[in-house]
C-alpha cells in the first residue's frame, strides 16, 4: 500500500497535501456538529481530529516538510479523512429515522474509519520531521488511542431498535405501541412531536425505501417496509379525515348483516373460533392451546386422522389467522354501527345496556376503539353527560376515558365536541362514582397540551378539584392531585385563577381545618411538583407559619408530611430567605438534633431544608445579618453528623458547609471548622463510594485548606490521600470536583519536601501536565481546574528541585506555560509566570558551555549558536531557557495586565535574565522586547509591592550607561514622584535610581 501511496503522492508537494488534509479535517469536524445519530461516537471522532490539527499545523511549519515519505503519509491520511467526512456528511443529511435504523452499521463504519486514520497517521516520518519529543509522543499516543477505539451504539438507540424488532414480529402491536415508539424515536433524534413534522419524517423514510429498491437492495427494502407498516399504525401516520375516508370505503363494502364463521375457522377440538391456529405434522389445523394440551395429556396421534404426530412441529397458519381476523373485524364494524341506532331510543335501560356493550368492545381491542371514533360516537357520548340519568352519564364517562387513553388524536376529538370540557367538569360536582370518572377523564385529557388549556379555562374547575382531592380517597384523590399539578403549568391567567381558587382555600384548611383535612392539604403541598411561581405564591399567602406549627405536631404522619412540604417549598431561594427573615431557622436545627434521630427519612428532609437555607443566604442584602449555626457546639455537632449518618444526609450537610464558606462570614466558619477537626473528618470521605458525597467532601476540604494554616493541613496529608486526589483528577466526570482536588494540591505548603516526593512518586507531574494539555484544547468551562493545575505545578518547578524540573520539562510543560501567558485567567498567568521564573533560575547552571574550535576552521563543523544571555548552548528541555522557549515577549505583554500580582510574577521571571554577569546581555534582550518602558510605567502602580519589585530591576539596569541614555528621561518623573510621596524602602530605592541618572547626589537626604 505504501508504494502505491508514494506513487500517488508525487503529483503534489507534501506541504500542499498537508494543507489539504488540514482543510478536510476542519470540514469533517464542522460536519460532525450536524449529526443527530450516535452523537457520542461522532464527538469522540471530532476530539481525535481536533488533537490532530495542531500536529499537522506544526508539521506544515517545519523546513523538512517536503519529503516523499511525508507526501505518501499525507495522501493516505487525506483519503481516510475524506472517507470519514463522507460518512459524517451523509449522516447529517439523511432522513433521521433511516439513520436511527442503520445506527449499528454507522457505528461500525465510524470505528473502521477512525482506525484507518490511525494507520495513515502512523505513516508520518516522525524521525525526519525534527519534531519535539513531546509532539512525537502526542502523535504516537493519538495513533494508539484511535487504533484501539471501540464505538458502541447508544443505549437509547439500541433500546429503540429492539422495540422495533419486537413490534415487527408481534402482529398485535397496535396504535399505542406505534405512538410510544414514535415518541421514543423523536426524543432520541431531536425531532419535534408536531404531527406535521413526524408525518414529514415518515414520508421521507418511505422515499428511502424507494431508493433502496432502485439500488436493488431488496433485503433492506423489505425490512424498511415492515418498519414503515409498524409506524404507520401511529396516530400521526394518517390524518383523521384520511382514516375516516379509508374506514367508510371499507365499511360500505361489507353490507349490513354479520356473516357466520366458516367451518375451517373452528378448532376441531374445542369447536370455538380459533385465535392462534397452528398446523401439525398431519396437516390438520388446531387452536395452539388446545393441541398443546392434547399433547401434554400424553396423546401422540392426530385428534382427527389418528396418525402419529411429530410433537416438535407446530407451524403457525398465518393465512387462516388473517382470514379469521378479517372476518372478526368485518362483523365488529357492522355490529358497532348497528348499536348506534339503538342509543337514540327513549328506553333508558336499553341505552344503559348498549353503553355496557360498547364499553366491553372498547376494552377488547384498539381496533374497536378506533371504529367507535370513526363511527362518530363522540358527540353522542358527550351529549349523554348533559342528561339526568346518573348511570348513563357514568357509562358515557367510562367509555370516553377508555377512548382518551393513549391517543392524543382522540383526546383532541373529545375536546372539539361542543362544550365537552364543560360537561365533564360539571360532573366533578356530582356523586362520588361520577366524580371519580370525570377526574380520571380530565386527567387523561390534560396529558395533551392543547386540551390542557381548555380545561384550565373552565371557571370553577380548580375549586371543584380541591373538593375532590379533599373528600375522595385513593385513586380519585390521587388523580385530582395529579391533574392539579398539570394545571399548575398553564399560562399566567390560569395560574392567577389557581391562586384565587385553590391556594387560599387550601391554606385556610391548613390553618384551621381538622387533622384529617390538614393531612390532605399538607400532602398536596408535599407531593405536587409546583412551579416557582406557585411556590412563591404559597409563601406570600402565608403558608410558612401554619407549616411551622405542624412540624411540632404530635401526629408523626402530619409532622413528617409538613417537613416534606417545607422541603418542597424551600427549594425556591426566595422562600428559603423568608424562613431566615422570619427567624424560623432554629426549629429545623432542633429537629435535626433532637427529635427525629429515629427517622432517617425525616432527617434527610430537614437536612435538605437547612441546605436550601444556607444556599439561599448568598442573596441576602449586605445589611442583613445571617448566622445559621449560632454556637461552636452547633458546628461541632453538625460536623459529627457527617460521620454518623448515611449518604443522603452527608451530602446535604457538606453542601450546607460549602455554601456557608462562600458567604461574607465564610472566613469565620472555616476557622471554626478547622478548630473542630473537620479536616480529619473529611479526609476519609474523599474516598466515599457515593460519588456525590465524595465530590462535596473534596469541595469543602478545598475551602478549608485554601486559606488555612499550612502546617495544620499538611499534618493530615498521607501518601494514600494524595494518591486519592490524583485519581480524582484523572477519573472524575465532575469538573468542579477535579478543580477542588487540584486546589488542595496547589495549596500544599511549599516547604514540605516529603509531600512533594509522595506526589511525584504517585505520578503527579504527568497528571498535571495532561490537565494543562487538555485545558489548552478545551478552553471553555475549565478555568478553575486550569488555574489550580498551574498553581500545583509551581511545587515541582522550584530551582531547588532540578530533578522535578527536568521531569516536567521533558513532558513539554514549558511551551504550555508560555501559551497560558496569553490565554489564561489572571491567576493562571501569575502561576505560569512563577513557574517560568523558577525554571529560569536554573538556566545558568544548565546551559552547556560551547566547545572551542580547534584545528583548521575550514574543515571543522560550523560553530553551535550560543544563547545571547547564558553564553552557552541552551534548549527548552535541557536548560529551560526563556529565550529558547520564546517566553520573553509573552512575559513582557503580561506587564501590561491590571492585576499587580500577575505583573509581579512576570517581573520575577524577567529579572532572572539580568542576574549577576548577565546584566549587559539581559538588558539587550529586555530592551529589544520593549520591556523597559512597561517597567517604568509600573512605578505609577497603586501597589507598593509592585513598585518595589520594579524599582529593584530598574536600579540594576540603570547602572548601564546605555539604559540611562535610552530610558533615563522617561523614568525621571515617576521616580521623583516616588521620592516625594513614597515612604521607607521604596523612597530610598527610587532615590538610588535617580542617583544613577545623576538627578540626585548619593549623599541626598532621600537615601
């Protein structure tokens, strides 16, 4: 293959081919964004291609990017990227239903394509391209990952395919099955549930069937036709009018009299019409259950012919089964039509009997239910609801409830009947049985958004539902509550009606009703999924105080339900703030402490309320004093619960403390937590099996170690715990947890040599470098993790630990730090500059002395280029030279930052270039990079620390006459200003610099 690729590559230069590969990679990544099937797999491919881009761009800039071997690799790489691009584009344009059905094949093609790209990438002649070791390692790692890649069909899509296969095989799968299947498909593929959109998707899918036939792929065409038939049973497949035309065309061809079954329809054993006819080895047909029982009773001959039977042969007789089903359907259609005329009779008992027959037919099959709707029974049934006979009304409600179930089309058709919703709502105020049926029907109708609006606009509906939920029990009460929950999501007008007609009577009963009524009221508040608007309304209407009274009630059920209701309502921050402002925090602490230790469920709910209060406190006004834990004992006791309770309570207590640490009073809370040994308590929980508990323990520990006593936190750091932190950084999917774990490492004391060695032994340096590389590729949402990772790196770049510096440099960290100077946050830039300064402090001792040239110069090799500052041979990885790393210009740019801490770090790094005998050469580098004017500008900073650092550098470089000549005039006024306004060391130092400039005498009083 390689020789063939080389031959093809000779047409274009390697650099042009690499440029085209880069263009194709960009196109593939863009196309992948539009793919709606197997998104995870396509995203993974995109991530590999994103890693490939900087590699190709680096190769393109190399002078050696012109070899035949590189051209060969580029041709192979482009061919495979083109194949991936074609697959990605196809998956972005094809019908989404077709893509879903072919997702297994797509995944296999994508996996194969990824591996082929890997093989093409491995053809790159890395040795001849003079790439850095870090970049070469990146190529090899990328090749290995892509070669080993295994894509799997998404779980949701696999489940849908299984349901499709099951539905195709099961002939009884009807409209409800197809409706549910289409819902699953639309959710998985991001298709709107609008009928017009779904019908368009189905039509496009049918056109794909025609394409398959044109390609002569008959197997695929047959499979797709079976799936199309299955989905064609859904409501959206045909409009109601289309179904009606089709139904009446068939009905009018049937005649008016039912037909007797043919003799072949009867089972010879049972003499009943068969439902599942099967043929035995004697070629006779029987009902499956009947012949299976015959054989199970020990018979081995045919019941008709008495011939011996092969008991393993029972073949389904599909043609006979289809004939029986068609006969049944024909007679049922005629029968349903005949009942319709009887419903107009005056005899009420006859009407009740007919309704009973219709209900049985509806319960029997989906086909019968469809016939009733197409026969226009809905206006008749709704009309019965306005009559005087309770039995007839209940019968009509029962049938309407069955018809509405699992059919959006039927729900809408019922709602379209004149005043249908009004009649159904009117039944809410009638006797118990009728009320239950009307609530159940309204609940079913409310599951359709179009009908839901009509229900909400009927005056009095909500008030009647409150009565139902109060007076009825079991299913009716539950249905009423669920319907109220549905109504709470309506538009503003309905919400206002709910506030007037529902919340006020509810709260009135809550305050003054009997205990039984209170239980119903509180249960409603506890179990309903209320909107934020409703939660706020309830507290405004006065729900807090009655609920607070009930949490001290002697009835355990009422107490428990009240706590659950308060948990529900306090999840809205403004409600939690009201609890604070009304001074109602203490009862919850007392409950958690004393009264409900025997009930873990209630403890969880109380802990959740306390957490809601703590989280909401950030929104308090600056003049509002808030103290959740009033005494040290409260804090100590709550910390002790972390070790004494289960995960659900632990995570809420941890979240409470995390929220308190972020408040203006957080410093005090942190100090008290450290005093009561919270660090020792938290460390074991950083290995908790519950990932949420673990994440919150790590986050809280990060808060406590961030501004605490270095010695206090280091005391509890074990080698095992440090390994745990690094494992979390590597494996956690919670970005905040990873950032917190890295923060703990970053905040470790700088003088703890044994801790640093433990970290290195556990692989900390490669892990940190990997985080920096990953953050460079995915800049978004990783600022905190990146900041902490660069801060942690400072521990391993100190000039006193050259062996650590070498490990980090060999992993390619210095170019990453230089890059972060231009793209990181202020804190990231500060830490990056500090690490570069620490690296640079080691450069003089590591710069290799240049060899002297001996013998005849004309015969010897050309001299090595020496570093203009260190006067030796430097490199990024061996001597950490700032010049070789192209770090000087980015560091100079940082001097223009507004954050003085960032400027101080950059000054520290730049000052390493003028130390000792390097003053003259270092000055030339600083001058060429225009650093001196920026340093002079820093003399006007508001930060005295930054002024002092700048003065130290300027004092040194202004010893040089050249510096005095070039920059002396610009520096005079800022220096004079400092001598007049400054104090102490800053003033004296500024005066010394002015002395270098001959503006002041060395005997001046300013010194």
